[in-house]
C-alpha cells in the first residue's frame, strides 16, 4: 500500500496546474501521516457461480452491468478492505482544526484504500494463477448499493475486520471498499503499477475523477 503523488493530485482535481514546493510538501506530509495511522485489514472469500447466484448462498448478483462484467467467469472473489478507524478519527480531528488539512488527509486516505485494494487483487491473481476482472463495487452502474450489506454478511466483516454496513448500506469506517472480482480462465496478467482499471469498470463517464 502506498500513496502515489500523481494519484493524490488527480483525486484533488489537478489538471496540470502549477504546484509549488510548499504545497507538495503538504501533500507528502498528509500521505505520510495517513500511512502511519492506517491499519489495513481485509476479508476475502471465493465462490463458484451458479448463473449469477453465489453457489451455496441465496445471494444473487443483480444488474446487467455486473452480468456483463462477469461474462465467461465461473467463479468470483468477494472482498472487503478497510484502512481502519484511526484514519477516520484523524480526519475528524483535522476537520475541527483546519478544513484544508482535513481535505488533504481525507484525500490521502482515499488513495491509500484504493492502493490497498490493488495490492489485494494482485495477490489474489498470483495465488490463483488466473487473470482477474477489474473489481466491481456496489453502486457501479446498476449493481445495487444494497448488495454491500450481503457482501459484509457473507464475509462476516464486522467480526473479522471491524467493518460494518449501516441501514443506508454505507460502510464504517468510511475508507473501506467492498467488491466483486471475477476469475477468468485466462492466465494471470503481468503485474502493473497504478489502478489501471477503476474507470474502465465504471459507466459514469461524466465523473470529474475519470482517467
């Protein structure tokens, strides 16, 4: 897990504007502090697919987008990842002191959890020896956000990694991710740096953060 400076800038909406050394130092300080406080934890479970239902469960992956995304896959990984509550508490502390510092720290945390998810997916691909699809999270396209609760229940995230899904299907701690990753029949792809996929998996083409 790391925080790439260019990704950090992109999350802040940077479009190639000039930056000075003082600002870049603030970015680096926020990134360093975030990594110091992060407590990355994850839960992963593999399921065979019976149509779009996870074998041995009554959980069906709903939506045409996830169906297309998993076309040709006979199994999936469900995973959940978080960088922990200490990061959230630091964001709250900084919010009371400085909105600017809180923004930088919160953005660093977003970069950190995405980087952690990249690491998880790379490890899963290496472990199974198969190429994986891009991760697909609840709320992408027409894959309902409500599925987040089912994923958390199946992975027992509350007991295993301290990750809870509330009645609005939102995660606590906030800097957390749930996702479905398809397992293809193809061999594992060479490792790559950076996310390389999140925007490709998302149908929201008007997003300000799209690559």
